[in-house]
C-alpha cells in the first residue's frame, strides 16, 4: 500500500546538522509506537530504550562513489559489485538521471580508467558495466578519483567524513547507511552503560536515486554468527530487537551468513527477526515505506508522517530520524 504525501522543499536537509549548529546526536527524533507519537532529541535515545534491547547496526563504511566523466557534465555513480566482477553503475548529468546511455558505449574516466555499459539492469537507470581501473581495483580507484554521491537537495560538496557513521569499519557502501549517522562515541557509551546491546551486521548499500522508487536490488551482506545468536536469544527471552536502518533489517532478515541478498520486506512478507526500526524519513512512494509498514503497520506509519510533516522534521541523509517501536 503506497503512502502518498507531499514533501515540501523546506523539509529537505540541505547540509549536515553540524553546519546548522547542531551536534550529530542533536537531530530531532520522532518516536512512534502503539502509545502514540512523541517528539524528542536523539540525545534522549538511552532513556527511550530498555536494558536488554538489542540494536542491529550496519558496519559498512561509505566510499566516494561518484566519478566525473572528463570534458562532460556526466557523472558515474558506482553502485554495487556483481558476483561476476562487473559493476552496477548509474549515469547522471547535472544531478539528474541520464537516460541516453547505450549498450557498448564506453566512458573514459580520469587516471586512464573507463566504464563500458553492457546491458540495462533496471529500466535503463542502472547498467551492468565492465570497469577498467588500470589495475588499481575499484575501491582504490574511487579513493583517488571519487567523491561522495550528492543529490540536488544537498547545497554543497561535503567531505567523505560527513558521510561516515560511527559503526562503519568496512568500506563498500555507495550511499551512507544514514540512520546510524546521529550516533556518536559518547552516545554509544551511554547506551552500553544503560544495558543496550549491539549486534553488528554488514550490508553494502547501492545507489538509491530519489527519483526512482525501485524495489531494492541484490546487495552484498554478511551476518556474523554471534549477531544471529544474540538476536535469537533476545527474541526468545522477550527482549526487543531494533534495527538501525533499513539496510540492517535487510541483512538480518536474510538467511545465511554472507553473499548477495535479494530479500524485499513488504507487509505481506512481514519481518521475522526485528521488532522495531530506527530510520530516517523516506520520500513519498519510496519502496522503503513498505518495510516500515511491515514493522509498524500502515495506520501508525500514516500518523507518523502526518506528524513529521506538520512538525517540520527534516528529510534525507542529513535530516532527522524516526524510531518505530512495538
């Protein structure tokens, strides 16, 4: 069931909260549960959780996945490495999708690299492509020639450090697992002291263009056995398991230890391993809203988004966050 609403430009976060005079952990936090909707700051999170709660967190770090095509207005967004070594990439021009790519077309990149389009992957937006980095390897190439992926609502270029989370230790995400962004070392320490436990998982996020609203495509994941055991034990004992971000949900809801997950969470499928979700606010008609409805229910989700828009919460990766609790 699609959630329809209007997102005014005034509710788009155009820069990190630090540029607005706030700490990372001082963004607003809208808490939604069967008891209603409440307004908080993220710094209050320890008092909103219980001792014994488990937070499932994504340890993927963000890579500078945008590379300009010399002598053009085109930019290549490196999304996801495929099992056969090819890459899914997106072409954009002046911050908008570029739909005129053709199979077999080769784009020369800086440093002697290139991308050659092979076949459309998703309605021509993403392409399966061969990448030549002159022996560097794609991660090493991006570290030299790439910059963070930035969409038109972000009003300036920010360093890659602004797109990292306190949990990110393994580089691989094209876009930041942004629900984790408000966490700081100090806040994590407070949570641990409060008795909250952490279950790390890994999912490398691909390109999720805000215009597309596509279903999630396969992404690389890994779930340590210790994290699976911690989540299973918590649920068996009636303690809450709360995923931090939709990426963490997708990882922990996937069977197996590692590989590429094609799991898509909908209200019809439901969730089996999580009870709640900490997440950012998603665009109208975004496919992630199906996951939120699966966790919170459609009625509570509608109430949440009505309240968020009315109260002026901020959207996107530098915006505010929403805690959905059972």
